[in-house]
C-alpha cells in the first residue's frame, strides 16, 4: 500500500473494475496512498482496493451509468470502514464481511488508511439462486462460522495461494454457496443449507469442520448448532457420503499433523507432543496410534523420512 497515485487516476482505476463508484477526496487531497488492482477468482472479478481517501460513494447517477448489476462481497483486510447502505449503517474492521448491491446507493467511509477486497457476483444469478434471502448492507462478523472460509478463499486467490493451507481451493460455485449461507436472514440458515444440492451441502459442512479442527469443544452437536441443523440431520449427511463425523475429524487432524511435520524439518526441530496438540489431539498415545495406522509409521519415523 505504498504506491502513490493522483486522486483522479485512482478514481479512474476504481471505475475500471468497480463501475461508477466515485472516490471522495479529503480536504485538499491531491494524491492517494494506495492501490487498485484487478484480480480473478475462478472467472469472477475481484478488486483489491486500498487508499486513504475520505470515502467511496455510489449515487443514483452512478447506478444509471452502469449497465451491469452486481452484488459485491466486501472483505475488510486493513483499517476500518463505515458502510451506509440499504438502510443499514455498519462499521467493519479486518476480517469482517459485508454485501453491497450495485442497484442501490451507498457510502463507504474510511477512518484512515484502509484496504478491502471486493468479489463481484452477477446480481441476477446471485439473487435468483438465494431467492433474495440475504442481508444486504449488514456486517458479517469475522468470527461467524463461514467468515474465515470466505475470507481465506478470496484472499488466497487474490494475494497468492498458500500451498500449506489446511483447506483446499474452492471453485466459484462453492464460494457463492458459502456467501449465500453466511448472509442468509436470521432463522433461515438451515433452510438455505437444505436448498443446496447434496454435494455442495456436504462440502460446506466439511469447510466449517476444517476451519474448526483444533477446537477443544468440536463435536457433532457443536457442528450441528453452528450450521443450524439437528445432530441427526448432520449425521445423515455424513452417512450419505459413507463416512462419519468422527472419522472425518480424525483423518483431517492426522493430515494436518502430517503437514505440520513436513514443515518442521529437520527432525530435531519438532516436538511430537506440540504437533499433536496443534492438530487438535489431546491424547498423545491416541495420536501416535492413529498416525501409524494412517501413514504406516510413527510421527517420529515420518518426520525422519522427510529429512
């Protein structure tokens, strides 16, 4: 965010990727410390926007000038942003998300230097697939069960994928499904999940599971509560894929442990107990038995084989 551009050039770059959203300069501001870079996420546009302007504004004139209509998924990555949109006023900070509708006016006010990522989703298709059952303009807290997954996927595609990440890359359809679920209106989370196809529904459940592998209170009951389903419904979902909640947790924790061991070469630099704990295991003997059963060698032998 150390680039310096003339204010007018920064605004032109904003128009180039976001349409007619207008930059609002601070008093006597002639230059902007920041950047605007276009990115791609599996065919969808992503804007990487940073600057120290006073605000970004969308008015009726800008709406009329744009032919394409979008829903923007905003992810704040640095600084704070106050968003006045769709009758809501929200203050979002790093990690928080929010949806903007390009057919409605809005004001995004920066409290100082700030940075955000904006995923651009075709409005008609997005609203049709979720039947309009989403909250536009309301903050999604960074600790929402699906927020870390949405944030990670967009950040990794935009800023560079981390090959050691525990969660794999999603495609655009899966990401849009996550966003629709995360922003659905209160009380409708489980209905929206039920409306997804079986394959996508299971992928979304696994993503919430992956993001919480190291929680001490991770359980089938906890997972069901987080996604708004009964424990029996979630259990059936795993059964339909010929697996169980316990098996998925165990195997994914063991895979995570193996990733930790590969990153901690040489062998003398790793404590197996730390690796076990950081992968969600609380019983070292259980971890050792499970690891040998899955990989055919003890964690220490596995670590030494990587040297």
